[in-house]
């Protein structure tokens, strides 16, 4: 059993076609067929049923595919990390989510370059979830995101918590109210924009009707920070009303989860593709949304940003990198980050990554 045989099997299993797999791998169909046959002979099992079109995995093949795919991914990650440790790049590739770019990231990069004039920085707009694969592949060296992750290859530090503000159309009746409560916002269309959702284990599973307290109603198993997971459910269209939540239905959308923590369920929602679209709809008078406070300078001619009275209504900012492969410039980036925080009077707790000296 060798890597060529395994990669041939994975390609055939992925595409369920010898011809498509041949095109993808650059091998001839006879070569692919021979590699697959060699693998099956060595294992003493039939992995792919060749008598169906498209090709079908046998039960044994499906099991082997699931397990060996994970092994090959690990091999690719280890290979990439080994190459980067051997020959570190002089360029620091930084991934970021858009909401961080509107905040202090430009100042952080400017401070980094001021203290390290020779450093080459490459910025990449990439979601919190996609940053994990990008770190493993070497596409980025470090990522600024809004969600924590659980991954054996990744280490992260919490930089700070940023308060949410409510974004309302300028003509909205509450546009001039300086301190907003979530209960007072419940009768509005809430525009949702997060592509990353919370795991069920950390969510509220019931919306309370007790509005007397401004304290959040957290589940007993709630973690202090949301953990990133892939969310594959279909998005709602702009005409969809929010369906009533069942007593035990978990709430995984971050903004809805925040409302639920305070016993509130918006009467209607609209889901859009990203933050910019959400703010565009607010500017057009189509609803309201919650955004990190650093975005309160966007579209101020059409949007009024007001603070929330809830102290726990915050969005965390995390810094992620690999556990065993820390780019040489990351300590300088972290120093620049804390320098900017000090200049802005932002409270933080200094931290460093495990592999930093």
C-alpha cells in the first residue's frame, strides 16, 4: 500500500468515475484502474463496485474512504508544516474577517511595519471557519477571527471582547435612543449575516419569557466563548419570517443566540451573505442588526449606531495560528497589537502563543 494507490482510490471515490478521476489526477484510466486493483488485492477486499454507473463504494470501501481521507489530510498538513519549518517564508500572511478590518487591524499593521520596516505583510479576507484549513495548508500564517476553534493543530489566544452596538436606519423611532435593550428591539426585522454558527453544546435551547432582567440566561453547559463549526443548513430568504422556536430547539445563529440569552426572540429575520449586505439593508430601512462597535463608522449618513446596555453583549476577537509552526514574525505582530490597544486605552490581558520564546 502506497500513497499513489491511496490517492487514486480517493480520486475515484470522490468523483465516482474513472474518466473524471483520470482528468483530475493527470493519470490514464488504465493506470488508475491498476492502482485501485493493486490496493484491493493487498487489502483482500473490494472497495468499489464497478458494475454501477456512477461507481458505488462498497460498505468496506465507504469505511476505508472515511478513515483514509482523514489520514491523508494529516499527512498533507504534516508535510506542509515540515516544509515551512525548514524554510520559513519572509512574508507574514495574515487572514482576517471583515469586521476586524474595520477595527484596529490597519493600525496594528502600520505599527508592525513601523517597528519592522523590512517585513512583508500579505492580508487575506477569509472567514473564521476557512482560516483553519488555510493555516494548515500554509495559505496564511495567522488569522484574526471572531470565533474560537477546537482543532488539535490550532492554538489561539483571546485578544479582547468588543461590545456590540445596534445599527438602525436613521429614520427609525429608536435611532436617537442612546442606550438600547434587546427586548425593545424584538419587534424589528433582524438582519443576520454570520456564516459561522455555534455548536449545539454551547447554545441556549429555550427562549424564556421573563424580560425583567438584563442579565443573560446562559445554559449550564455554555462555554465562555463560541466554538466554530461548519454550518450547512439552508439560509432563509429575505421574505422568510422567523418561525416560532420550540422549547428544546437549539439556537445556533450568533445574533439569535444573543437575543435568546436575554429571553428575547425577534419576530422576523432576514439572512444575507455578509456584513456589508446587512448594513446596506439597514441603510435602506429594511431592518436592524447588531455589529461590533468598530463598525459604527460605516454608512453613518444612513445608519444610527447606538450602544446596548447589556455588558455581556460582546463579540470576541481571537488570534489563531498552528501549534507547532509559529511564524518568526508573529511575536512582533502580537507586540504591535498590544501597543495599539495601549494607545487606544483598551483593556487587555497580555498573552503569547505556546511556541513563542
